């Protein structure tokens, strides 16, 4: 089941990466377009459809695997985003980018191999759910305030980190819902952090630093979801010295590859507005 969940999450990452590249291409280099303006752009809408398909696959993956496996697979979006964004910017991925992507892939494979199968159904009480949403909202607010005085690159990273925290909270609620939780207010509340995250992410993309923003998103999202999954849902983490060390090494590889990829990929320049 864990392997199936990872495969579905990887496929979802492909669609998410394509959608993110399209939406960033439309949002970058503008004076912070609002969602109303972006909704009138066909390429941005196409990106939204791709992200929707990726999200649907991700939710299905949560039915078959724990957050500790499914969310880290989202980092693979950065691998898929390379050729997508490079094609939109009229170039090919560079050797250093491919090397960093390989490091991420090795880390993800190692992580999947040592995460144990979940036992039992996840449960989230009302008080825990409120704390989850409040904590995620507070973290996103802090990131948004800090971004006001930051440089453009740092601002993109901070806003995307806030979006990642909110997406991680959304995934935690989705994990509970797909496993049969019948709390109706969970279903009503789940889209709210996702929509706020979407708005934050478009603001991050508007600054043009796609590598920084997307890497920050792909690190913050799984870290938040894994923490919530382990602390609130009691999902399993690797046990034993060998498995624990392997998981730490795999996580370090994926994180190092992600940072390297964000630093090496020259996708921070805004696209030419005449190319629209």
C-alpha cells in the first residue's frame, strides 16, 4: 500500500509541477496580480487544472499511505518543474540542475523504503483540528509579516513557506477525511487554508524567483504535514537505529538537493511580457 501511495503521489507531483510552472510564468514580472486578473489568463487557468488533477491524485494517495510517505513525495515536483519551467523560458535543464535532481530522487527513494506501513485509522479530535488550523494560520501570518521587509528573493521564499505550512495543514485534514472521518466541519474547513495558500503562492510567484519559491514550498509542505501526522495522528516513523539513520540521511539528501536545485536553476528572471 505504501508503494502505491508513493506512486500516486509522484504522478500527482508531475501534474502539480506543470501547473506551478504555468502559473508562475503568468504571475512573474507583474505588479502583484490579484486572483481576479489571473483568472482571465488561459495559461494560468490551464495551470490550475493541472494542479487540480495533481491534488486529486494526492488525496487518493492519502487513502493508501500515511502523510509521512505521501507528503515528502511532493518534493519530486521540483524535479518535474525543471523541464516544464525551462521549456517555458526557452532553454534546457543544465547539468548541475540534473545532478541536484538526482540527489533528491535518491533521498526520496531511501525515505519510502524505511517508512513503515500505518496501522489503524488516523483520528483527529475537534480540539486538535482547531489547534492545527490556528497554528498553521499563525505561522503563515508571521511569514507574511516578515516578507514585507525582505528582499524580493527572500520575500518569495517566505510567502511560499507560509503557503507550504497551510498546504501541510490541508493535507492533514484530507488524510483524516479520506480515511472515513465524518466530521462535516472538517470538510467545510479544509478548502480555506488551501485557498489562502494559493493566494500567498501567487504573491510569491509574482516576485519572479521561481526556484526559491517552489523549493521553499516543497520543503515547508512535507515538513509541516509529517510533523502533524506524527504528533496529531500518531502515524509511524522509522524505528531501529539503521532505519532511523537511513531516514535522516535520505531526508538530508532530499533537502540538500532541493536547496542546491533552487540555487542552480536560473528561473528567477521574469518572463518577457511580450511572450504572452
